């Protein structure tokens, strides 16, 4: 059974990008190699700042949508509340 994760990376310009994946470290490398989202290609390099484990793809996608709807200060609080949980 694969694990699913919702993640936030901080771009070089201080902006945040949120996505979901089965491997946050690999996905971060892909973003930094220019193989990720168009947004991170334009705003990279990135660093992984938040990871949340979820039981299935559907819930990971739903959580990604919820996080993307948050305002920047709310995302910052989320990141600060979980910084000790990074892999």
C-alpha cells in the first residue's frame, strides 16, 4: 500500500507551492531539476518546508486543495506547527 503526502515547498522568492506525491524528497528533487510544476520552474529552487501523510490519493488531493485555499499567514502557521515532523 502506497503512502500519500501533501507537501509545501518554499521557492527562492519566498512564495509557497503546494502539491501531493507519494515521495516528498523525490518530488522536491524533481522541482529543483525543472521537472516539476511550471510555477516552481519559474520560482525555484525550492526547499521542502511541510509534509503531511494521508491514507489515500483522494484525501491527499483534497488536502492539497484545502491548503491552497489558505492565506499566506495561515500557511506559515501550518508550516511552523509541523516543522519538527519533516522527514
